[in-house]
């Protein structure tokens, strides 16, 4: 195994991808089952389902950031990431098993409604997934060379993860969500434990060549530094904190005033971030100006895709009211199955060769623009399950890029010895938009009769993301040329 790791052979890259694939599989199970269970079995409304889904972003804020910071400095069981992968894999399997038993747990506890128990179970599941998600991605940076080899590592991560996502949605569509849950309870710990014991982690990680204060001085996890890194997300963060506080306190939001103020703040912060200059300093290995631009661009992507993941069940129920609960669940699973098939095939067949020719950033922006067009097409032409399946294939192109390319782009702009910290901060560009979708978009949709607006929101978000990515500077000599310095894969 050590010889395979040194050569970075294809079997090793597949093995390296399995722990992240296990967490992706667990997340696919949650996507395929949670909204369906909440809607059809317990009768929750869309805004209540959104509130249950808010548990995930909250877990991500705490779990991935904290675990990332801790895993950078720990060494236990001959690994930096290994302890968290092992524990997270086992806990995730246990929490997945709790999903179909939410009603039983609620009854046993004497809870007046299931929503509190549902939030608790969802939060526990997401915390378990997030304990491992950061380390499973960080370990790829730890053991791969910067440049083409690292891109190949994350490409294989998406390919393997996508294959298991296909399995998840195929099982959910062909059988039922509960069967999928029991399959996941076996595969998730198996895919987490075995590979993490076979991968040899480096005891020491290289440090970045930091040019000045802006590009890395004081990159520790202090609050001031963290807030500086999160500049483009300040508006979204403010909305999440205020809206969550109002929700917990059972207070009504002040009309659209909160949304308007936070939207304006987001526009200002993102504009400042995207137009920032590097003050003429030549590119070095830690470039926090560009890192912030990546955060801004990636956040818009996740507003769009999370809106689809959480609320597509409402779209299907509104467009096809005669389907019934089981048929709706089947269409939902098959839709995400098509999405996963395309996102599995795209990285190796198209994204990797395209990035080698045109660069990661340009290819990623193009894929997101195509995804935005696909969302618009679903709104206009998605009037039959077959049409939705065909259009989900188009959306799979953008999804393939979102879950693979940003990791390679981001990891080459930060200090590798602190990749856990930066992976955690990077994850905030995912979870803060997710929380916004649960709180803000859910509250909007419950007031609208036309649920197809879900895909208009997604289309606008992906179009803004594609535009924002055009402001991210391509790294000369690393995006394209570095592949010549990386060892060839076998």
C-alpha cells in the first residue's frame, strides 16, 4: 500500500477518496430521505422542513471549523485526520439508523410534536458527518502534490463519491427510503474505517511562503482573523444570526426589512472582495485576497443548489399533485440519481482534461453558467418527470464542478500546514448559505403559491456565482504548468 501511495496510483487515489465518499453517501441519504420523511410521514410544512434542515449548517459551522483547527495540530493513532474519520464514520451510521425512528423517539420522550426530535436527530447526524467531512477532504491535500496531482485527487474524490451517490439514489428510487437508510448504515462505517487505517499520513506538512501581513501573517484561528477571512459572507452571517434568534424566540421578522438590509450588506461586501487587488505582490503560496474571492463565489453556488435539495419536494408536489407520496419520493430519488450519474462521469471524462487546457477557474465558471441555464429550463419546461430527468442531467455538469474543482482551487491559495483551518473556513461559504436557505428561502416559499420559483432562485444564484468566479485570478504555473512537475499517475 505504501508503494501505491508513493506512486499515487489509481487504486490508491480511489482508496484516498473513499472516506470523503462515505460522508458524501451519508449526505446523499439525508438529501433523499429527510424532506420526504418530514413531509409525507409527519406532515411538516415547507418552512418547518427548512427549519429541520437548518440543523445541518449549524453543525457545519461548529463541526468542520473546530475539527479542522484541531486536526491540524493533533497526532493520534499515527494520523492527523484518522481519529476524526474513524469516530465520524461510526457516529454517522448510528444517526442514519435513527432517521426512520423519529416518530418512535418522539413518542417515547412524550414530545408534543416531532419537529423538536427531528431537529435533534438531524443535528446529531450532521455533527457526525461534519466531524469527518473536513478531515476526509484535508487528507487529500496532505498526501498529494500541489498542482495537477492534487486536482486529480479531488477529481477522483468526486468520481468515487458520485458513484456512491448514484447508488444511494438508485436504491431510494427502486426500493424505498428506509431500505436506503439500512444500506447506508453498513457502507458508511466500512468506507470510513478501512481506508483511513491504510493511508499513511505525513507527520510534517509544508508551510506556505508568506509574503506579508495580508497574505498570511497571523493566520491563526483568532476571532479577528476569522472575521477578516469571512468578509464576503458578513451580510449572510448577519442574516443567519438575526433570523435564527427571531425563530428561536418565536418573534416575527420585520417584513422584508431584514432581508433587504442584509442583501445590501452582502452586495457591498462581495463587491469589495471581488474588486480587491493584491497590491502588486507576485503570487506566493498563501494568497488570502484570492481566498476571499473564492469564498464569495462559492457561497452563491450553494444558495442555488441547497434551495433545490431542500425544497424540490415542494416543487414536485405543486407541479404534480396527483403523484402521491411514494411516487413523489421516487421521482425525487430518480432526479437526484440522474444528477449524480452525470456528476460522477464528468470529472474524469471532461473536467480534468478541460482544466488542463483552459484552467480550473475558467472551466468552473463555465459549468456554473450552464447550470444556471439548466435551472431556468426546469422552471420553463419542467412539466413532466421525463423533462425533469433530462434537465437534471444538465444540472449535473455544474454539480460535478461544485463538488470537485473549488477544493483544488482553494487548497492552492493557503498554507498547507493549516489546511484543516482553511477547509473549515471554506466550509462556511457552504453552511452559511445553507442556513440562509433554510431560514430565508423557506419563509419566502411558504408565502408563495407558485413553488416553481424555487428554480428561479437557483438560476439567479448560479448566474451570480459564475460571474463572481470570473474575478478569481488564475494561478500561473500552478493551474496549468504545475502538472508537468507532478509525478504521473499509474
